[in-house]
């Protein structure tokens, strides 16, 4: 062993990591879980002086198999629908105690778009200093992949199976960001696990802004979306590059920033990797029509947010995650 | 204070008690693999490794990495046709890394700053090895033998070291200063006994060398011009191309060639001579070759043997190249050449599938020239070691260069007869030195399995940005008159730009991707280097084997293995 190299005892090394570990190893998420990655990245950027209220869902279940917990920060499980209400109470109590600890609310898309929505809207309306993070995996995953208000049009779930009457989910993905923006909160943004430095920047920006702030993180679910576990980041990236999941920031309801797409990819590049869209590649006219429909949705997103980039930029879908020797990309 | 019942809470981070590593089917491992540039370098240089040193600003470390394979970087950086760049993965992305320019820069810096070669002084009981021929092959062998702890007697027929590089490569491609400085530094290494003016077969015999040395390496090059055995009449005063070129390189002058000259051949000698004649003011210089000008899509066996960029520069300088053409006969008036009859030719497969040259009847043309110079190749001058030479070459084992039927006698470089470039000669010298060291240590010689280079498809290109290559200044054709170097090399800025563009194929560049993208905190970062040379350690207690790290590693350094 030379002086420069060393064999490392992982146990010791784990406790010397040059970053805050909000979410520890040993959690029970599936292999390649995008939600676990997203929660790890969010807590790293927001912590360490934070508390979390977590709605029911995969994140809650896989991190806290009693008597263990994967969290290294104060964390409470609310119920499915009330993470925002619990977080609001925590924030009020901390304020009362004169403490500076900040509050995060975590929920899946079900706990945000659907059952958690009224508590969320109320918390936003009352102006609590809480960052609400929606881990958007586009279905009710923890109960075995049922459609939610976030499930994209034409995706297959157990409650939106493709068949003779329809091609997967009939309805559209709810535009939750626009709804949140309509609360005229100081900051609301989308992020993706495929763009970690962008995600971290947005978490910090939200924390710095304060007040009720909202972040929707696109988090592929290999199990529910039906892709190989190693493709999580690739799938997430394609969602952004196709325009199906635009990365945008809004302040007080106004669009203030987007991640431009340098090379717009056809939606089929994204869809093809996922079993939940398998029926769209059957080759029949209904499938063709749905593919065109999804392409039109992506086109409309690109048009609406003016996502098409104008050449090579440092901050665009190709430049934002460029690597450098020594890792200064993540600094 | 209210007591929380134990069933309602858990201690932080206690999930570590549960080893999710047991779920794993495949595990990620760090696997260094040879970069294509490394696998393609005939001298055995690992460009990826020294580009990485350059990128972090460690120029001397980069040079040391470089000269652990090739002691002549200032020379090869200028004259090598750089197959590394042809193989470079970045060429499939935008433009290949300008490896030769980095190599050249490091070589020049070492000369300027006198960085010492990493060679120890030999011990008193060091074995003695003789090397015959101080061309690139002999110099490289001597250097690697010294590195391996031997003493070396370097026997050279001429007055100075350098071989064909000194005698035939024109100075506008390789300045004399550079050649002298780099060879002089090698000759001054401790343990080296350089004997100029000593020709094997004239001044010393093979048996004498054998009796005084533990092993021998022969690198006499191919110095004897081949006879132009044409089945037509040729004038008596014909000079070979190599002879003329060597005269010009040594003396700076040539016999007058007014009017038009035709050079027959498509190798380095033909092309260099054509350019020299243009510099001498010959208005019309023709090159007649069976092959074709190097260009994308031209099959390798049909391409002129000269370095592609030299061919291109010759054309820029006004040389006319007649491709796929053969000489039918010379048109003579008495002894005087007044023209030549050319015919279109091509290599086509015969009944047995072997490629044969075919001349096409009815395609004859006449070219009016006043002189014709054959530059059709050289062979080994066997004087002094006749028994080892077969049909103008010394047959050897292709990897180590051990002469057939011998145990302690090795040969390499041009004398092998199956290749002809400086970097190939350097590689031969290096491998033969390693072979000799192994034999002296009583080991047997097994050919190693050549490394599988990292294919382009194993890189994740999403993490790189397109960037144009740095351009070397090149003397405009109208200014290429004298000995001034045509290619200007890159400055430090350009060199670092190229190093920064390198994709680090097959080697960790410490980008943090794996550390950042693991959903399970199973990639841990180290402050120093980890045992495998990266800065990261997989914690297999928790790694579930999802494969994200391997998929997102930009350089193909992480592999999933069962
Ligand atoms: C005109 C020309 C241009 C070229 N351009 C390039 C180029 O751009 N790039 C490139 O890579 N390659 C080029 N080459 C090829 C390159 O020069 C050779 O491949 C290389 O020099 C071979 O090295 P070597 O050590 O095997 O032989 P050499 O360089 O030929 O050296 C052999 C040495 O052995 C000595 N010697 C021979 N016989 C004896 C003896 N009996 N006793 C003692 N000493 C002896 C010779 O004097 C000579 O010094 C060129 C060749 C020519 C002719
Ligand atoms: C009131 C209530 N209804 C239903 C459930 C069952 N349930 C638990 S998790 C879940 C779905 C969670 O979906 P989502 O919020 O998208 O999170 P995910 O698991 O996908 O991360 C459901 C329906 C519940 N726990 N409480
Ligand atoms: S089901 Fe999906 S979201 Fe839930 S743990 Fe598995 S991969 Fe993650
Ligand atoms: S990109 Fe770098 S490591 Fe890869 S082949 Fe080119 S020079 Fe070598
Ligand atoms: S992802 Fe980056 S840091 Fe990790 S092994 Fe590959 S090159 Fe090294
Ligand atoms: Mg969900």
C-alpha cells in the first residue's frame, strides 16, 4: 500500500463523508428508486437544521421499517393526506419556541395532487414557512401502482389498464405547478433527479426564499414505470429532454427561469424505455394516435415555456451536468 | 415532559443494521481498462494517463508517465503519424484529442527544464547488454534496459545517434536541435557506454559482442536501398531517393534538377524527397504511386505508406501525385530520360483471393520528365550477421522480438521488415528490453494478451460538452522554403485545452457522478486515493446493485459483474 492509497473501512468512511447524509443507507427502497435518490439529494441540500413531516407512501414506508429509521434528521410520519397540515403545525410551534429550524413536508404525487391537496392548498394560503416537496413518481406506488392525478396521459397502471376502450390513463396529468403558482407563493419549481446540481440549487433557492415554497421532483420508479433499475437517471433525463417534464421556476406565479433544451428528443425515446407505455408501440392506429398526442403535449410544453435552447449554453439540458475532473461540477 | 412510547419512534440512521447488499444480483466494480489511444500507440504510451496529469497541472509527472514507455517524445511528437489520434474515442464525438501536440510539448518542456529521466544508476554487478544501432529502436531498448538495472553497450556505425531519423527526416519536420538534445540526454544516462563509429561486421563481430554481454539487441534498421528491378532500360547514373535525401539532409544541397522530376514510390522517402525538391526550386515534381492519397474511406491496404499529413502538405506545396499508377517504361534518348510511360493500376483479388496489382491495358499515358528517381524502399544490410537475415529482414517473435532459434538475441525496429515508423521502433526496443530482462531473470517469455480498449459505446457522453480541438500554427505553403519547422506545436494553453477535452476513457476522473447518483449511499468518497486508484469505495453491505453508477459513469470505469 503506497502512502497515497489506502484501504478503507467503509464503516469509518461513511461517517467522514464531505456531505450531510439526511437519508442513510439500509433503507428498503427498490433497486434504482428515483424517489430515494431524490429524497437523498433534497435533504443533503436542505439540511442539516431541518425537520420533516412525511405523508404516507413509499418514501415513508421504505425509510422507517420499525424499529429502524434511515433518517438522520427529525422526522415524523403524518398520514396520507395531511403532511402539509402537520408541517404547518410544526412550523408554528418552532416559531413559538423561537427556534430557527426549518420545516420540510414530503409527499408522493398521491399525497400532493390528490388526497393531500386541500391541506397543501391551505398551508400555502396561510403562508407557513415550509418547503413542500412532492416526489413525483406519477402513481400510487406504495399500494401497487394505481393511477393518480399525476399519472401521465396514456400510461398503464393497475387502475388504468390499456384495453379496447382506452389506451392507458384517459385523463391528463394535472398541472400541479400552475395550481401552486396560482397561490402566488414566493417560489415554486420543478426539478429532476437527472439534474442533481440544478435540483440542489432549487432546494437552496427555496430555502433562502422562505415562506410557503414548493418543489416538484420528477422521480422515476423502476417498478411502477417498468424500466431497468440502472435506467432511472437516463429515463428522468429523457423526460426533460423531450419536453414532457419541463424544468421551470416560478415566483409569485410568474415564470422566472427554465432549463432550456439544447437538443429536443422525440417523446418515443422516453416512452420506449418504459413498460407502462408498451401498448403505445403496438403499431396500430390507436397507438399511433396516442404517440402523436403525447408528442403534441411535449410540443405544447416547449412552446409554452419557450424551452427550445439557442445553441450551446452552460445551463441547458446538455451543459447543466457536464463533468470535470475532480468533481467541481457539484460544488 | 411527555414520554413517547418506544413503539412510536426509532433512532436516527438505525437502518444501517439492515444490510441491503444481500439483495444484490450484480455488483459494481471499478475496472481500469485501456483507453483506445493507449491500445493504439505502437510505442506503448498511455496518453490517457499523461493527459490526466497535464489536466491537473502536473507537467513533469505527465512527462514521467510518458517516458515510462517512450524516451523520445520530442521526436515522436513531431514525426509519428499518431495512430492514437485515429483511435481516439473523442474522434467519434467531435474531434480527436491532439495527443501528438501534447506529447511534443512535454518532450520540449523536459529538454528546456532538464527534467531527469527516471533511470537509476546501475549496480556494480549489473548485467551487460549490447545494443547494435542507435536509431529509435536501439535508443529505446538501451533506455529500458538501463531502467531495468542493466549496463548497456550501444554500438553505432555512424558518428552520432538517431538512425534514420537523423540521416533522412528533413529538418523542417524535426529540427536538428531537438533531435540532438533528446538523444544527447539519453546517451548521457549512467550505465550507458556509447560507441560511435563502430560497425558490427567491420569493427566488431557478433561473437565478440556475445562473449562480452549477457544478451544482444540488434536494431540496424533498413539502410540498404533496394534495387529497382524494372524490366525496362534505366539510365546508369540513377540515384535512389534515400541517397539523395540523405545528401540533402547532411549537406543541404542537391544536384541541380531543372525542369520536371518524377519520383517513383509512395512512402516517406518519396514524399519527403518531393518536398525537398520543391524547396530546391524544382518547378515540376511528380510522385508516381501504386496506391492512393490517404483520405477517409480509402482502405488501409490501398493507402500510400507515407504519413497522411506529410502527403497533404506535399500537395499543398505543389507536388503532383499520380495515384494508382505504375511505370511501364522510361522513354530514353540515349542515356537521357525524356519521359515515362505510365499505366493505371489497381490491387485486385486473384483466383485465390490474394491481392495482386493489375495494370489496365489501354490506359497508358506519357509523362514528360527530365529525371526519374526511384524511392521504392530499403532492406537490411546483412553484413556481419548474414545468418540472421532472410529476404532482407530479420525474422523475430512478433511481441518480444526474440530472433528465431535464439535465447539471448533479440532484434527490432525497421530491421524486422514488417513495419517502418519511429514509434513502432520504440515499441520494439521497449518490449525487447523487457524480454531481455525477463530472460536474464530466468523467466519464460509468454506473449501478454493485448488489452481490450474501452469502446466508444461504453462511455456516457451526456456528461461531456462538445469543444473544438486546439489548432497548431502551420507555416503557410508559400513560406515553406528552408528548414523552418512547418508545424508550430501548441502552447501551454492549447495543451491544457486538449487535456481538458480528454474523455478519460476507462479511468476514473473523480467526477463524483457515482457518489452523487447512488440512491443508497453505497458509494463513499475518500479523501486520498482508494486502493484501486479511484477516489471512491463501494459499500457492498448496502449496494443493491441497481447499476445506476455504472450506467452514468462517463468514462466506462464502473462495470457490473456477477
Ligand atoms: C525519409 C524518411 C522519412 C521518414 N519519416 C518518418 C516519419 O515521419 N515518422 C516515422 O515514424 N517514421 C519515419 N520514417 C521511418 C523511421 O525513420 C524508421 O522507421 C525508424 O528510424 C526505424 O528505427 P530503427 O532504430 O529501427 O532504425 P534506424 O533509424 O534506421 O537506425 C538504425 C541504426 O543502426 C545503425 N546501424 C546499421 N547497421 C549497423 C551495424 N552493422 N553496426 C552498427 N550500427 C549499425 C545505423 O547507422 C542507424 O543509426 C522515415 C524514414 C525515412 C527513410
Ligand atoms: C387515507 C388513506 N388512504 C389510502 C391509503 C393507502 N395508501 C398508502 S400509500 C398510498 C399511495 C401513495 O402514493 P403516493 O403519494 O404517490 O406515494 P408513492 O408511494 O407513490 O411514493 C396509498 C393509497 C392510506 N394510507 N391512507
Ligand atoms: S415502488 Fe417505486 S417509488 Fe416505491 S420504493 Fe420501489 S422504486 Fe421506489
Ligand atoms: S478521449 Fe482521451 S482517453 Fe479517450 S481515446 Fe481520446 S485521448 Fe485517449
Ligand atoms: S462516475 Fe465519475 S467518479 Fe464515479 S467512477 Fe465514474 S468517473 Fe469515477
Ligand atoms: Mg407516487
